[in-house]
C-alpha cells in the first residue's frame, strides 16, 4: 500500500519556482516530483480508470497501488510520487465530475411535485470505489435532497447554486422523510488517494495517507472566508453548517478531445429513475465546463 508522508509544500510548483528564482539548486526529489506530476498521460490514465469502472459488478480499475514508493529523497522517489499524485488527481477529478452531474440530475428530478414519492422510493447505492458512477450516485443523493427542499420552500430552480451551497458545507434535512444530506444521511463520500481495492485497511490509515486537502465539500474561491450567504439558511428543518474556505488541492487539467466527446451527452433518464424524465437542457460537458470555470480563482 502506498503511503506518502512528505509535506504538502513539495506539491506546490510555486515553491519550486521560488527556489529556482532564488538561485538555489533544486533538490533531486523536487525535480523528480515536478517531472512526474507533469505527466498528462498518468493523469488521464487515472481519470479513465475511474470513468470506465462500472459498479457494482465491474472490476475496480484503480491502479495507483502499482506505482512504486521509494522511502528516500532521491530523484526516483520524487518522480514516482509525482506520478502517484497525477494519477490520483485524475482518478478523483473523474469522481468529482460524476458528483457534479449526479447532483444536477438529482436536483432536477426532485424539484417537482412528486419529490416525496421519488425520494421515498429511491435507494442510495454506496460504492466507495471512487469511480465516476460512484460520484454520480453520491451527487444524486445529495442533490435530490436540495431539489426537494428548494421546491418545498418555493425557491427558484438553481442546481448550481444548490451544489455550491452544499459544497460550502450547508446540510439540509427533510423531516417528512427522516433523512437529509451529509452527516444527516447515509452518503459516505470517496476520499482522495484511498485505494478502493483496500478500502477498509486504507480508511484506518487515512490520517497518514491524506496529504492533500481534496474534498467534495470545499467552497469555490468566490465563496471563501464564509462570505457566502445561503438562501436556505433559516428555512431548514435542521441546523445548517457552513464550510471553511480553502482549495480542493486538485489540479483540473484541460479536458482532452476524447473526454469532451465522451461527455457530450444529455440523457433523458437518470440511472436512478426510469420513471421520470430529466429536464436539464445542458449536456454533461457543458455542466462540467461551468463547474470548472467556477472553481478557477
């Protein structure tokens, strides 16, 4: 099992750039890390391994555990660590994109007069494999609660505002159904860098493994420092909580033409409901591009 204990400063290219500008020699590890982390091939390998994993019956394609780990400060140690982070960035971003799509479609379906029946009959599948579909299912469950809540409260349809509200730390509770989002529901979000092939062992060691602040529930830069005012505050049945400012810590690299083509779809039905049609006008690609634009400083 791969374990990384080095400081997060080594992950930041700005630190390396500062060293170079100061005229100091670049440490072998840092040089290796920069070259490894720059690997677009490894990033997209991770992305595609997540995207093409098909739970619950397909094999988990995660291969981050095959990247060597060298416990020293050599160039090779940095290089392989860089590859590991590039791969896991890609793997996690695919899950994150799946979450965004799932949230939008869960919100869309639940923002209707039939919200109660929809959520009463719905069942959340807990995959925890970090796949795109794992993210989709997690996002759908959280988004559907927000969609139902907004419909009941008479708010304007706005899945993006709702998603950023959720990502900023707002939790909602539907008293009629006895469940809500976050720690008020059954959804457990996939964590960056966890090997889903060894999930339970990894979860016990996550404090040592998680060197990057990668989390679904991180506000966008525009909402940092608690500046966001939720339109749902004061209307929730249970108390809302606001998240803290920060960065996802993940590098969102420009989509390849292959993935743009793959994501250029707008299905009529969600995998969670064959009864109700989706009404969202935008493709997955358009929704993801707007999400990426909003997450840029």
